[in-house]
């Protein structure tokens, strides 16, 4: 696992289990700006060739407690449609498509399209996706720009609905256990 750095949004998502196992975790904080800054910083500091993003996500498509490998990221909150752009498209960003494709790494995991946004999603996103988070797209875009491989696996904590805020917190420990087991299997 040389040349791999691990990034997660919050210590709450690891519950200290990774650190107890002697695994270094870089925490980005919540949201796309924090995630982009931390991803850039980690890549520059470590020289990693792969950035592994583990964390939590909501989904009305996948069952709670599932591990899902993200094979594509989209922005669920980029909306410049009044100017004629499709939802999810960053205007005038010609070098990078709106959808960021990731090469699968874990053949036995379900695969999903993750919609990233700076909001805690509790409804149906405006862009096609089957799980939601708040950091992944930004991490993947920094990786793409710097030619670093991005692998992302999300633990489904909630149904991205009106009880998501309650389910998210109560399911984090089991998620951390499953993500740690997956990490150790690499």
C-alpha cells in the first residue's frame, strides 16, 4: 500500500479505529472547498500516486450498511441553468467534464454514481446519481487535475431522506468497522 494516502471528511467517520490500527488518516473537514484544499495538500505533501477516499454517504437506492465503490462523481449542487448550462456542469471548465469517472478497484463491491454537494441531501438530487456525499467530487477533481488515481468507497449510513440526520450518526461506528476491514484487505 505504498504511494497510497487515505482521506476522510471527519474523525467521526473513522471513530478512531484507523488511528488505533496505526493507519494515518488525513481529515478534510466538511464540504467541497475543504475537501479540495486538503486533497491538494495531501498529494503535495505525501507525493502519493493514489488518494483513497473512504467515508459515509446517503442513498435511497442502496441498502443501509452497504459498502459502495464510486465509479463516477457528479456535482449535485452546481446549478447555473439560468445561463443555459445543464445542472451539474461548471461553466467554462472545458478541460474537465462534469462527470468524473473513476477506475474500479474493488471487484466485489456494488458500484455507484455519487452526487456531491455542499448540503446534507434529504431528497432527490437534480442530477442522476444513486448516492450522495459532501466531499467526493472535489477530491476526485483535484486528483484528476494532478494525475493521481482516486479510489472512493462509501458506507451507506442513511436513506438520504427526512430521517437521514438521525441515521447518519447512529450508523457511523459500524461504517468505520466495515471501512477499516476493507482497507486492511487492500
